[in-house]
């Protein structure tokens, strides 16, 4: 158990819908990273927040957004969902070097 | 930009030693990480190298050559539970982020 929690574990929804994925970092970690992992691609960096501030963006679609709240939990919002958004979404938290990954949310868009 | 290459698949025998290579090209380098990922599960941290040389941690060792843009992960005394995907990731220097750029992973199958 990495200490990072993500909810929900599974999410099944339809095209065009909007969903919110939630992540709680390890106690004391200020950084939260979001990654997408689909079958045909490896782990793709989406976005990084540090203590409530956005620090870096990867190839994140405009339909996706995220935020980190004062209690340091983070939410990833995915809107106007498409079939291709089906993937595992991981968040990770870090204090220094290593990133510790949560169990992931498996999103299925039908 | 960044480019990270790893073999797609490898097969090895229980009890043996296997070496998984990773080459990278990046403008700026600030560390290389290895993660293990079982299918459908979260990646788990294995090792971190920022200076040249070998880091040993039990059955797992990782080597880095910054001048060659090369790393390898060495797994000794292979066990069936080592069957997993092994991800090489690079961190760039500078900026306000420690984001990692991952390779596509090497799927290792350990056979009896």
C-alpha cells in the first residue's frame, strides 16, 4: 500500500458525459501528479500540482482539467468523454524524489 | 524533447538473471527511475539513479551511464512473481516540476 488513495476504482460511463476522479496523496506529500495509461501507450504525464499550484502540464486535452485543494487532495475532471478516453488514470504523490502511485481509476467509456 | 527506448518483451527462467536495458535522449537530465508494474496495478518504485554507477537493492540493481544515455535494471534469482512490466522513467533538470517521462515498458515473463 503506497498510502495514495484514489476513488472510484472503476467508472463506466457514456460518451459525452463528464466524470471526476479523486486522489488523496500520502500524508506530508505536497505534489500530486496525474497520469493516463491506455493499452497502446505507456504512462502519459498529464499534469502536476504542488501545494495547490499547477506546476507543469503534459499532453493534457483541453476537455480535461484538474485542481488541488487546500487539504492537498486533487481532482481530475474529464468532460465530453470519448471512447478513446477509456484508460487507467493514476495519480502519484511525492515529497522528494520517488513518486508513489495510487491504485488507479479504470475508466470505461461506452 | 525526450525519447526513451526499452525492449518490448523479454523472457527469462526462474532462478536466472535478467538485464533490462533503457536508453534515453533528453535535453537536461536529473535522474532515472525504474518502476515495476503488474497488470492492472499501480507502478511501484524500484530504484533511482542520478549519478553514474550501480545502485544495489537486494535482488535488484540499477546502473546508469549519463554520458551514454543508458541504464539497465538487473534482476537476480528470478522468481515467478517477478513477471511484470518494468518501466524506465527520466526526470529532467530545472523548472518547477519533477514530472517523470516514462518509456513504454518491458514486459518480462519468468518461466519455470
